[in-house]
């Protein structure tokens, strides 16, 4: 997720339209001829990709790059305007869903940029109301709505507060519907999408592009939260409508050229592809009373599971296919409508590979995945490094707000257990020299590394998702301090009180 604070700071008016896109020809600015030619090529490619005969009435560019409020976060919004009356009314919802899916798949499949700005494609119903103060017809090379510079005052604190509210709403809905039946999940997701749409539309109607509501929506889109909701919905819609097209099926249907092209992204993916094509299957042998053997292939499976969010908090990536890995496998199979067996068979392996490809997995992502053995390699010399290693361990960004939360949390705990500032009671078996700090089982750990490991594993045990997700999404120390998980941990409202007091500097643990 992109940094929310910087995104909100980017909302200000520029003196001129973006000079890479627009040229002054003595009169009103016109689109650069090279840019226009390339956008028309892109639009034609997209229309071909739709594989639906549509009546195109225009191709327009809109959004901040067609206005004075462009920034480094802007992208080129390219809309193919189509006449939807050509479709039977009863089939219209299906076509709308199809176009959404095609749009997402096309944008995922291609990484098209114009002078560094990403190009986002859409199919828009020509009867749909569109509120924008800058709309340019790429097809006819003329302004449909000319942008005007306005005197605007942006309440950045209000926008930031509202963005965090919507981020929490999106996270809550996704978390709540994950295990719901598909019909129920789709209803709840559509309800939230409708609320977001109405929220933005009301702002556009009331205050235009610079309304608080529209800036909140733009922030959610730029920090990845709109995409997060749509990606989650698409996964459910795929299962419901059986629309099997794109990366999954290019692999499953043995499209060899596509497989070779995609696997070149990383040596990890290449190895995982070989495992998927080997015909092997992996399962929990402990059920049959057998000793679980170490298998290098299982490390690849566990790494893929961890990257996709199926955590293995107790044992991590150890090459042993035990109950924890079996449970994570079942969750993956359930999410992708596979037979829920807990066995990593050929089809499950191919889906794991395909999902990683669709998420643009690369070898650089391996450094973000916490392995059990990594804890012994970390370097801890200061309080800050201790907290930074915890953030790395749970896959959260190292930001000022996340560190602020940890400083406040340690102050609120107020304990003096060795290498254990948050007073976890985890009985870490690997630390044979640990001792009890008090009667309730808070531990003294023998090294800072063991302290980090125990804290990370406790946070990832499934009971503290609000804290973990808050840190991963960098929603701010104040928001995280309101998590009900802190009551489960035992700290309660004390973290929020410390943050409100501003006294965040307890004596350091390490010199």
C-alpha cells in the first residue's frame, strides 16, 4: 500500500497541465500527437481483447492528468465509451460484470505507461453520468469539457480521517465475508461498493472534483484499497459465474508459450512450476502415524502460502507438511473453489503457481516472507531495530506511525521482562534458556532474536488480526490503538492513552 500521508499531500493544484501530455499551440492546450496516437493504439488493443462486438462512440481521457490536479500518483484514465443499448436488458448485468473482469485482467496482464504514468482502461456506458472538469476526446482530438483552475481549500486532516474509516470498512467486509457462501458474500461486497459509489457521486455533485468525498475516493484508489476490494470480489465472481479466462487457465489448459513467458519472472516460480508439473502430491503424513519427512518442495509450497496470506505462525517454512500446512492448504482450496482435501495435489499446485503469477510475484518478494530460521540472523542493537524486525516478521512496512504504535505499546505494557517488551507468554521451544518473568507465564527470553521471534509468532497466531492488518496497511497508531485485540492481549485502552498523552519514550532496552 502506498503511503497515505504522501498521497493526501499530493492533492494540490499545479500551475499548468502536465507538459508531457499536453502541448500549447497558441490557443487552448491540445494532446501531444505522439501521446494521442499511442492511446488510440492502446484503446484498439483493449477493444480487441474484450472479444465482444461493441458499438464504440468515443474514446476519452479523463481524471487528474486531464486537469490541474495531477501528481506523481496520477494515472491515465482511458475510457472506451460504448452504446450499451445494443445488449438485451436482461443480459446487461452480465455484460457489465464481463467488462469489469476484462478490464481488470487486461490491466493486470499489461504494464502500459505513457511517460511513466500507468494507463488504466475502462468500458463506460455512454448513458452513464460522468462528473469531471476535464474530459478530452482522444478519438476526435478535442476537449469535451475544458478544465479550469479553481481556488480550493483542502482539509487534509478530514480527508485522512475519512480514508482511514473507509479502509477499516473495506477490511472488515473482506474479513467477514471470506467464509460466507458466494451469494451472501457478493451481496455484502456489492452493498459496500454501492455505498462507496454513492459517497463519491454525492461529493462530485455537491463540490466537484475537489470535494472531500472525491479526494477520499482517490486516496483509496491510489493506496490500493479500491483494487483490494475489487480483487476480492472478482475471486468470488469467478467462482459464481465460472468465467475461466486469463492467467489461471493459460496454465491449467497447458498453454505452453504463456507458461514459459510467465515463469521467467523468477527462479522461484520456475522451480514451483517444475514441482507442479512433476505429478507429485504432498500431504500430512502424521495422520497415518508416520514421521513427517523433510521435503525441499514443501518449502516452496509454504513460501507461496505465506506470500498469499495463509500464515504458518507456529512452525513457519520448515519443509515439513504437518497439520499447520494442511490447514493453510484447505483455506487455499476453499478460496479457489477446489476440492478441500488438505492435500497439495497437481491441480492445487498449479493454482498456487497461477495465483502467484497473477499477483506479480518476483524473487524480490522472498525477502518479505518470514522464515523461522531468519530470526537467528537478525541484528538487534536498539529499540528501533527490535520493532523494525517485528514489522518485517509480520510483513508490515516500517513507517513512523507503525513505530510510534510500538513505542506507545511498550510504554503501556510497562513490563521489565528480558527481551520481551510486550510481555508475551509464548513458550518458545527453540529458546532453551528462557525463564518465567512472573507467575502468569510472561517470559524472559535469552536473546533479542528470540524476543522478536516470540512476538511475531504470537501476533500471527490468528487472534490479533486487527493489530496485524492495521500495521500492514499503515492505518496510523491512533487507529491501531483502538483495536479490540489489545483487550485480548491484556493491554486494553492503555496504548490509546499513552498516544493521547504524547509521552512515548520509555527508557531504552538496548544501548
